[in-house]
């Protein structure tokens, strides 16, 4: 089901949930970065986990 996202660097960690208007995917990175994408520092520390809501445009499936 995560194929709907077209994000090959992510894997689903739970089955997707959906209702009439929304779909929710819980995912994580397949290969975490080796360096900070902002500054390039090579020591990465995970300080916390957080939920992030990403909204996209509605989609319709042509008939």
C-alpha cells in the first residue's frame, strides 16, 4: 500500500489506515542518512520521535 506514496526510501511500519476522506501511513526511512542533510556533520543523534502530519492535494480516480 505504501506504493501509493511513490517514496522508495520509506517502508511501512504499520498497515495503512483509511476512512472516507483520508489515508494514514506510518513509515520510517529504509536507510537513515549518514550525515546531517542540513550541515553535513557526520555524527547523528536521535533526540526524539515525532509525528508529522503531511497534507496533500485530494486525488480522484478517473472512471
